[in-house]
């Protein structure tokens, strides 16, 4: 019996010829990511267990990205970022993406730690990691964020871990992992132009439930999936955790390799392409006809409360939110602009780029001869700074905080109570196409009614 791509990658990183689901193995880690929410706790664990003067296992393989609170005025959140800045300076960690951090220890000359001319130096970690060349096929990438599974889109094992595990990895470069069983989701046929990756993953979660893939590797395949660009594939893998998945993964192809090579950093390690064996064993294989699917929405307060957009036309909205790691990428804004071009929004609509690179794309990319930014401004949208912003709710000055419950359609990945402010706010998850159409209608709408 062969191995799935997940099993094969884990076996190689454990120095084993093969592994089987349920086995516990020591694995070498290629990349560790942490951010301003969990970074201070991870650093605390590392220094408690290894000593404040101890050096991390490899300063080139640790990536730290302030993203959740980077824009807030909250002093406690600022303290988190101050801890990160102190740590990266003491440890010599160069992969630190923070636009306001100035290193004054280089011959007494102030200079930015990350060069904004060459890096996507600020933004949501799950978008900034690929954009800055930290996601590669065949590797193991761990991060202190449950949506680290995003990076399985590059044909690597990527999963979220807690601060304790991350502190251990920070000191040793290894972690004890249990091999997950794999489930395979195959989308046959061509992808309709009114569907996006978000529709596919919401359909899957609605099919199997929010716990249907608990501690399993979710492997996505089929013509429709492989026709998507890397940003769309990231959206699919990102929400594997919303079905309880340990990871999401897509086999690498020419699209993957082109993206990786274009983003490759000088001196980056070589990588090895891994694929599933033809006789690999899966716990379950589910197959879908992509052409038969419709624009999909997840209703409050769980990602598996699936409905078709056209079935929810009586749901009035107070806000539309297009942003986050599942809806704030360049591809997402191009899709939204296709709908919003020449139209006006009927409800408060926020456009929040995932990274500063995406923010620049709002000026560089066009739809029908108009820049994305001008389309959104003309439509009456509000454009926010690159960050996680309202996806988490977070500090009092995020866009998501509200004094009273409201109905929001959002391209984010979670709709639990309180996720975007008030605990009784109704958050409806949808693709950028559906969120844009709904912004125009003032109620949940099918994007097919607004696409020419």
C-alpha cells in the first residue's frame, strides 16, 4: 500500500521509509511562524525552558509577522509587538515583517528591518508567508495560528500548533506529531466563473460538518481545483480547520512551482516535490461536480450551516466585509471589482487588503480599464489598512467592533459568536463575488445576478 502526500512528507521528515495513520513520530521542521497574538507566549515558553540567553535552533527558519494588532491603538497590543521586536533583535531573526520597526544597531545607522521595496512587509501572516517565499513543496511548516493549514496549498504539511509546542520547536527544530488519516475531496469538471475557492470549501464543510475531518489531512484534487491559481488554492486549504482538519493539502503542479520560483529568496533551501502514490489509502474519498454547484453561504454561527446564496435573499444586511486571509488577496479584489464596477453599495462595505503588496495591487490591477481602488471608491466602499482587522474582532478600534448586533456578510473564515465584535452579530461567510453582490443589494444576493 502506498502513502498519501501527507504521509510521505511526514515520513521523510522523520527519517522513515514509511509511516501510517495513528503513529507518533519525531519530525524535523522546516519553518516556524508566529505572530503578535501568540508570539509573546511562544517566546516565554522558549526562554523559560531553554534560558533567556539561549539561541533559537535556526534564526533563518523562524518567521515572525505582526498582523492581528499592528494597526490598533491598544497599548496592551503594542506591548505584544514590543516583545517581538526585542526578541528578533536579540536573536538576529531577519524574517520579521513589521513596517514600523527600525533597527538602530547597525553601525548606529537607523534602517528598516524589512525592506519595504522588496518585501510584502506587513499583512496577514497566511498571505505574507507565500508572498515572501516561505512556502515550499515537500516541507513541514508549523505556525501558532489555526489557519496555518493555508500553506498546504503549496504541497507541504502545514498546521497550527500551540505556544508550548512552538516554544519547543523554537529551541530544537523538531516536534512530536501524530500521523493523520487522509480524506480526499475531488472536484471534477470546469470551474464556473461565478464560483470561487470559497464556494468549494464551504460546500465541503457543509457536506461533512464542522467536525467531519477532525485531526485528518484534507487533500483536495480534481480539474476544478487544479485550474485555480495559488491564492484560490490557499483559500480552500485555509478553511480545512473549520471542518476540524489537521491540515489541508494540494499536490504541487506547474502553477505551484511557478509561484514558488518567482518568490524564491536568495539562499533559500532546495525543496523536494512529493505526491500521493496511486495506491494510497484514504479514510474517505468524496467527489463533486463543480459545474453543478452554486454560490454558497455559511449561516451564523457555524461554518457548516451551508445554504445557497439565492435561498437567503430575505436576509437583510448592515455591512459587507471583503478582506482577511480568505478574502483579502488580489484575486479576491479582482472578483469583487467585477461585480462592483459601475455600481453603488447599499450598505457599509469595507475593503481590507491582506498585505501591503495587495494594497499596492489595488492601484496596479485593473478591471475594464479602471483600477481596483477607483472601482471600490466609486462604489462607496471604505478601504482599510492591510491587516487581519475585523476578522478576529480584536481590540476596541477594529472595524468589527459594534455596539449592537448587526448582520454582516464577510469573506472571512469564521462566523462564531463574537468573531466580528458583538456576540449576537450575525456573520454570513461567502466568496468575494457573493459579498460584493450582497453589498449592492443590501441583502444576501447571488452574484450571477450582477455579473455581465
